[in-house]
C-alpha cells in the first residue's frame, strides 16, 4: 500500500469509527484489528468512552489488548491522567495484556491507581506485579510515597487491601536494588 493510500485508508477508518451506522463502525473495527496501527488508538479510546454498546466496547478492549508496537505506549499513557475510571481501567488492561515494559512509568501507574476506583487499582496492581525491572530507585521512592499517602486517607477496606498489596510489591522491587 502506497503512503497516500495508507493515509486515505486511515482517515476513512477514523471517519467510520465516528459513524452513527453500527455496521460501518463494526466493519472499521474489523479492519483496524487486521491492519490498524497506533494512529487508531486515540479514536478507538474516544469511541470506547462515548458508546454504550457493550459489543463495541468489548471489541475495542480486544483490539487494544493485542497491541505490539511500542509506539502505542505514547498514545495510551495520556489517558491515565483523565478522570474516567472506565478509560483508565481499559488502558491499564491494554498495557498489561500487550506485554510492554512499563518499568519507566511506575510513578504514573501508581498515581493512576491511587486516584482511581477499585477496578483501576486492581488493573494497576496486576500490571505492576508483572514488571521485571531493572527499577529506578527514585521512581520506587515516589511510588511508595504516593501509596502511603493514599493509605493514610483511605476509609474503604477493599481498596486499602489492594493499596497494601501494591505497596508490598513496590517494596519488593526496592529490595532488589543493589546499593
């Protein structure tokens, strides 16, 4: 496919994602699943946020969970700073499922976990538990501080338990750092 053909193809897919015609949206999702790239991530997340159709949401989650290009990380990470817990949960799940090395993003992931709901925290914990390092001491110190602050303010026992698990994982990472 030539460069201008790819551009036209991408523009059309993004346009189709915004369509009111459900068949057209589903067709676009199928094409993105087969030939999509990181340029489709933002429109996919926006569609996820704006549709109540569970089939569409599940298909988007499936697509975003199969990302392999590390350029996708830069497209996904800004969504962790949004208010929408459903979106944060989607992004964390996608990052974990895609198997990216997110060691350099521990503070943002922890901040997202501490500012999210139960499911956001659970997804963040799962993602962080699967990191292999090497870890940056300053990042772990910052993460520990963020978690401890949230623990001190937390009144919900189920969230408190997850926060303590997250803190335990971060402390295990700290113990792996050679002085």
